[in-house]
């Protein structure tokens, strides 16, 4: 069987890939979200280079097993990362932050979580255009907002919410948890930098929610995941030391 055809068919079987039509109508981000996601390939022997003559004599079953080994890890990782990021764009994330204050002897506290779990039945994800490149499996994740979610998104856009952004890092060795850690640190950095510009004296406590906007940018540098994220910010509560 032709290697390219077998590759595509295997991804469709494993990943539920939906072929992308070049002339498909592109909807607005308020209705449909489209993000680029990637995952490292599993560290099994083998590569995407052409097989040797000896390898070509393997049975179809052996070839299928090889593709499962090559792509199974990357596909499962993508199925973790995509819902996590899309949930931040649909439902948002929440946080509580107590800045470090040496003079007052206050330790830093930071808590970050999803507002609610991602519902794959309400917001099914389709993966388009899979491509193996530089030891990674890249694909585009498509997800439609519900009517109610579109109304909520317009609320975020219509009300004046500050636009904040931050960069965070997490250990590659922690795998998916490393990506979540990097996103958490990016949000903390964004909140910290924003309030630094508004408050001369650091507050005692800040809590609020954010909506992830634009394309999340994730890459690897020096053994760490690095994420560059943009948000709309809605502050729920800010407590100043002068209030005590």
C-alpha cells in the first residue's frame, strides 16, 4: 500500500481526522475556533524517512503496529492539549493571586483552574490537516461555539475588558502537566504585570477570570515548554492592604 495513503488512513482511524476542503467557508472566530496544536512523537524506534528494502517486506500488520507506535502517543497528547486550550477560549479560566511581599512577610499564593470542565458533547472537536514534521505531529483543531457561548463571547468583546498577555514556562519532563504549568505561569505573569501598571502599592489579593484569546503559541526551548498567551481580564475582587 502506498505509504502516504496508509499514513492518512491510519490517522483517520486513530484520530478521527476530518479532511479539510480548500474552498470551505471560514467562519468568524466568534462562531468557530481554530487553533494549531502539536505533540512530540513517541520515542519508539523508527522515523518518517523511507523504509529500507528489508523494512518494506514487513507485513501490513507489522506496518500498522508501527504507525500505532509512532502516532499513538502524539494523538493522545493532542487530545489532551486541544480541549484544555479550547476550554480557556470558550469557558475561560479563574485565578486567585496573593503577591509576595517581603516587608509584610507575605508569601506568594497562586491558584489557577478551569471555570468548568470541557464538554466534548457540547463542543465536539474536529482535527484537520495532520502533518508529521521535525519529530512532531501538527494538526488544526476546529471547535464551534454554541449559540449561548457566542452570546457570552460577544459580552466579553463588547464590555471593556483589559487585554493582558504573558509568557510562562513548564518542564517538558512533566509532559501535559508541563504545558498546563506553563499556561498557569503565563497567566500569573499577565495578571502581575497588568496590576503593576495600575497600583503603586501591590494589593493583598486579586481574584478574577480570564478568557483566552487569539492563537495560543507553544514551543520548546532549553528543555521547557514556553507559552505566549493573550487574555481578556475580568477582575472579581481586589483587596488592598489599606482595607485592613
